[in-house]
């Protein structure tokens, strides 16, 4: 049996206030890691997510940050430094989606999606990755998407950002693998989260989607968290530049 023990390590998870990010944060705490949780209102969750992590005997550092604002990203990194926290694992999970046909897709929607889904993950990977390279160890996991492989419908900005995340994962792995830093990505399929709420509420669209999923159901956030923790562990030390689909078989059909 594979055992994962991340005791003594600290994982930073963006978008940790709900959905996949919250599940990932809790999974890291269960594996023994302390957690830095990033979200737009996560400091209000100290009695929720923070209490759950504390009950597991781990430390939780919540930081409010709008990842579309580069100044706030800089302030967040400064807070981490001032606290003397060394980030061993970075999970770039936060993401947004804007739905509109390409002919009607506003520039503002495109800019918002790219800022959160691509610019912020690169900045965090660059800044925290530099420190990992200096230490000769660390793990970075991006949350890509099955739309890293496919184009989707009415989500051009989201599809473009997730395609770019896959390539960014490979590019950083090419530079940092030999320096002891693992860079990989998880590509979730259709998971029951707030981002897919509109699809879940559309019976026809849901039926069409699930007809293509061999397992025949929506995925759960916990089913993404497990593979993320694995990729951050010593068992994945020879895995670099991989975009791992966790999609119920969607891409295989």
C-alpha cells in the first residue's frame, strides 16, 4: 500500500475557499502538511476550513487575495515571507470561466479569465518556483482541464487559458526537473462545482455530457484532491511535465 506523509511541509493552494481547492487543502492537511489557503474571502473561513484543518493538527494560514490584481499577489507573497513560511508545494487551482459565443465574447471577459487562469499561476510559479530551485526541492501542480486537450463550446478564453497551462507545465518542467522541482498538472473532467453549476442545471446539456463519460456521472472534488496530493509526494519524484486527466474516462471515448 502506498502511504503519503507530507509532515513538515507547507502547501499553498489557490482557490481554497470552496470546491476543488477546499478539497485539496483538506487532503494536504490529512497527509500531514500545513496549508496556506488563498481566496477572495478565505479569511472569513477560519472557523470553517480553518477549524477542519486545525482539527487535523495542522496549521492554516488564510490570505485574502484577488488573483486578477498583480499588486495583491505581491502583497500576498510578502505576507508569506513576513510570516517566515516556506512553501514546499504550490497548487495553482483558482480559476474562473466566462460563457459567451466567440462572436459575442467581450474583451473584458477574455482579460479577466486570462488574468486569473494564466497570468496569476505563472507569477506564483515563477516567484515560489525560484525559491524551490534555490533549495533544490519542491512541487508545483497546476489545475488544467480536459479543455487543455479540447476546445469546448462558448468558452474561448477558458479553453485558451487551460491550453496554455498545459504548455506552461511542460515548459517549467523542462527547466526545473533537473533542479529537483517537480512540475505537473491535473486535468479535471466535469466535476460538480460552482464553475459547472450552469451545466448541471441544464438537463439537456448534462445528459449530452454524461453520455460521453464512461463512468456515467459528475466527478467529485475529492476525486481531484487525491491525485494532486500524490503528485506532491515522493512517489511522484520521477513524474515531470505530465498533464494527468482525471475525467471519468472522457478523453478516452
